[in-house]
C-alpha cells in the first residue's frame, strides 16, 4: 500500500482545513476563563497556544475539539460552524498529556482502534495500522503492549492512533510533558517532521515557551483570560506587544527596569531610547543584550547561575538587579564591579512607569 493510499491530506495542495474562533467566551461558575477570543489558524500550519498554568489554553483546545462547550461565540473548522457537533463529528485527532493508551491491548490494536470504530474491516485496519507504525518508526512494537515499550515509543503510538483517523485538524495537549529532557528534544523534532509530512493543521498546547518557539509556524501567547499576541516565533520574541509577552517569552526572563529620561540621558541604566521624550518609563532588556566588559554602566556582580554553554550573571545597578548572559565567566566573581553596555535593539519600551 502506498503512502498516498493510507493518508491523503488536502493541505498538501493548499486546500486544507483551517480553524477560526469568533468571539468565543467561557466561564466556570463565576470564573471567566476568557472573554471574546478571536483567533484564526491557517490551513496546514503548526500553531502553538502558550501560556502559564490557568491561562485557558487547554480549555480553548478542548472547545475546538468539542470536549467543552463555549458560552458564546463560534468555532469554525474550515468554512463550517461546528458548535453543535460532538468530537466524533469534527474529524479531529487529539493527543493528550497521558496518551490514554489501552494498557491491555497490543500496540497494533491501539493504533487501529479508531478505524474499527469507524467500521473499517479488520484486515484493512491492520494494514493501515502497520504502515502508520512503520512511518512513525514503531513498527517493531506492534505485538507488544504499552507497558512493554518506552515513554517515547508510547508518545509515537498516541500520534499514530490520532493520525490514522485522517483528521482535518490535529490537537496536542502538552504531549511531551511526561518525557525526560533528552526525549522531549527528540520528540519535538519528530513532531515537526511528522507535521510537515502530513501537512495537517496542528494546534499545540504548552506552558514551555522555548518549546513553542522551537516548533511553531506561529504562536499565540495567552495569559489572564486573553490572547496577548499572535505572531511568528521571531516576531513574538523580537517585538513583544506588551509587558506580559515580553516577560513570559524568553529564558532567562526579560529584565524589567524603571528608567528616567532627561534631556536624552537615561538613568539608572543607560540604554537606547530612540523616539521618546523626557519622562519615566518601564523598559524590558533582554539578558543576552547586556554585554559585560565596557560601556557607560557600572554594576556589582551579586550571583551566578551555570547553564552549560552559558552562564547567567546577576548584576546590581543602584537598587535594581538585572541578569546578563555570558559565555565565559572565568574572570568574573561575586562582589566584582564591572562595566557593561546594552546593545541597541535589545531594549523594549513597555510603557510609562505608572502603567
């Protein structure tokens, strides 16, 4: 059986299925999870919803899936309003955090189970399950049970079971959170390869901003019951729309500093503030933009955090503590006074100090 026989997705021809949310609101009792959310996810893209715990990202995903019902607004899959359709009729594939595999069934039985539910004959379902397993690199596990394979293999089984349904939209809710750091890295790379191969519109929920930036075509940053910004990873990182996005996106986090501008002079930290008048401002400074060694600013080193190929250096300027990233901290020590500069382009004006 050829690959095109088992899986043909119209996204390959640019005619696939996008997702649109129109003024979607949801409450649990008196708690407003989000209000009037509008979002458009393009056909065939890998789109991430990222935000801290409680930001509403999983609830939004469950509304798209039909597992939760919004209080108001509409959900479109393609050009069709699906508000009144249950999950089975929305043609979505979903992978949960715990994978939800059947422990007493073989991997073959797990993967082909959605086809059997749809009425596909067992022999055909087995052929498709075997091909899907081979394409995802788990063909040798088909006779085993979930408890007899690794966490990374279980994750691929969950992906295979969701993909074999030929979904229009693929939804993933923190699918790699139970994997160790090394497996998470390889799993992210694998997911990108799978998504590119199948071309399915994919919505990925995570609290890990580095994960969202590394795999996504576009990202929506959620927090406080709203979407703060939607854009490419580069746009989100380089041009944050507000303070929440600027602080949440980036590791280590953005330094937020209150500064005063008087006749072009900026204090207590001298940074580039083009196009602003005199006054008090709240600015964000990326740690990697702070260069220790020379410059107009003096600071005292208060602490270090070793992070492998780089070291996070904590600097005290007057009453303000900021973080810098250096690749060689061998000549630095706690209590040492150093000069530093802030590279142009590494500063974001987040608002006035009073905001």
